C-alpha cells in the first residue's frame, strides 16, 4: 500500500496539474461572482508555479512499466505547460467579456484536462495509457471548440471536431487491436521484438498513422482543420494549433522510434509522403485564404509537415530538433494568435486580413510583434524559426532524405510569400474603410496580452541564439 502511494505521489507534473484543475473546479462551483477579479491571475500564478516545480528532469517507471517518465519527456511537459500558461494569459480579455466571464471555470477545467491527457500520452509505456491520454486530450477539446456556441459558428466547429475525433480514434483503436492480436502485448518495451512487419502489422501501422494524422491535421486527414480553427474561440484555436499538435508529434515520434524499429522502412516512407503532402498542399491553400484564422489553420498544417521531418529522422538528433521546433513554434504561433485575438476584440469580431490593412499607422508595436512572429514562422534569420528549421532539416538530411529536405526548402520559399502578404497588408496596403482610416484604432491591449507578447517576442528572438537550449535537448534525447 505504501509503495503504491509513493508511486502515485511521484507523479509530480500530473498531480500538480490535477491540483490546479481542482482549484479551478471548486472555485467555479462555490465562489460565484466573487471570483471574477482574482480567478484569472490565480490560475496563471498556479500554472507558473507548476512549471517551476517540474523543471527538474527525472526518470521513473510506474505501474508495471505502463507509465514511463524520462528527463526528455519532463522537458516536453514543461514546454506544453509554458505554452498553456501563455494562452491563459492572452485569453484574459476574452474571458473578461460580459458574455463569457461566467465560462472561465469551464475554460480552465477543460483546458487542464486536455493537458493532463497529453502528459499521459507523452509518458505512456503501454498503448492502453497512450489511448486513454489521447482521449483525455481530445474529448474536452471538442467542448472547448464549442465553448462560444452562440458566436462565430462555434457549435458547428465543435460538431465537426468531435466527428473527426471519433473517426480518427476508431481507426487508431482498430490498429491497436491488430497490434495486440499479432503480438499478445501492448507494452512498448515488449513490442519491438514482436513487430516484424507482417501483413496485419503493416495494416495496423497504417491505421495508427491515419489516426495520428487526424490528431496532427496532416494531409489528407486535414479537412476539418480550417473550419474548426475559424469557428473556435481564438484562444482555443491557439491552444489547438500549438499544444495539441506538439504533444501529438512528440508522442508519435516516441512510438514510431521505440515500438516499430524493425518496421522503420515502412513507416519512414509513409511519414515522408505525409510530410511533403502536408507542407505542399497547406502552403498552396494558405495563399488563397482571406481570413486570418483559416490562414493560420493551413499554416499549422504546413508546420506539422515540417515537424514530421524530426519524426522521419528517427534518431536522437531528430527527437531533439522536433522538440526544439515545437518550443519555437509555440512562441511564434501564440504571439500571432494573441495579436489576432486582440484585433478581433477591438474590430467588432473581424478576423479577415483586410482588417489589418494600415495597422502599422495606429498600432506600430502590435504590428512589429506580429511581423517578428511571422518572420520566425517563415524561417527568416536571425529569428528562432530559422534555427528550428535548420536543425530539423539537418536531422532528416543526415538520414539520407535529400529529396524530402529539398522539397521542404522549396516550400519554405512559398510560405514566405503568404506570410509576407500579412506584413504587406499592415505596412503598405491602404485601408478599405470609407474614411480611409485603419479598421483598428489605437488601442492599449490587456496586460495579460502584453505579457504574452513580451515573452513570445523574447522566445522568437533568443531561442535560436541560446545554444544551450538545443544542446540540452540533444543531451536528454540521447539518453532515451
């Protein structure tokens, strides 16, 4: 009994997250209107403490090896928690509105529930824990997408998300049933010797990749993405685009590398095709988008394709570059969505690109932050996005995927074009309003948004030149 209790208490990251979740739930139930002033800052402070308490990497295997934590996964959890904190900070203004303030508790509880599922998914040592974590991360997310159900087609987006999640989960679970049927176990440690590439096991691998392809919104499993991103509240869209995608990518890389090593030739070819298709199709579709949230939806599909290059490498270098890419992507993408959310709040709910025409005249600092974030997403030096792309290209190149890296490089030029369309609208294009003035008047953003933008800008500018970040990730990845 004591050993079981000590094992449970050693789940520092998960237990601290459950504690914050319970605080949010109980405050929402019992504090009523009195919580409005302090609820948001208290949750943000607790999340900051949670990140600080779990920064120390540790190694442990619990519950018969079903749960395995390593220093590498501890770092991943810290990155996911930091990204969630940034999204909480930027959501303060939206949650403070008259029509949404009563949903604060639901927003925090649902978001933390999905994050808890991602923690279990990343630390899974057994496919049962992996699947439970995946569903814990997916089902509350559908509720978050539909949270603003009376505005912006949020209910429709929630319905599309839950339907796509249902089908993808069914495919993935069907694949896991074939894995168990052909091997007799679902433990990650026991499976490599038993998965030798038989017909049923190859079919199981295809189903598993299809299920994870839906979770990461990879082409051709991406058709739900733009509608869901457009319909969901902007803070939820930011969370879905970075935290959910990052956790799924890390989990996929761990499973493919350590569970399917004898089938590497099969899954690397599939991952290469998914990567090239996602980058190419998403870049071409992004050019056609006039709505910023749909624009960022296709941008996120393209970025997921780049992230797959780290999975494709299947090495410690690939794992380190993948996590570094996710960290940089969190900083840049959260900054973009923070600006989109701020403009949306002060432009009558508009999210179209025309609302950004002439934004530099009225809000130069907001425009500068958005420009830096877009430059990082496009991979322009000296911003961190350039270094993240360089590392992930180098990891795939080192394993002989020359054509895939070349196609990814060509697509990077295409992505620069559509990111610069937004920059052009802000700095060069004339406003379309009747009086010739920009749609967004001079504004002072919410303090949480200002802090988010400051932290994200620091990440975009400094992560690339802080060499110890990537070196540390490489060190922990080599110990996996």
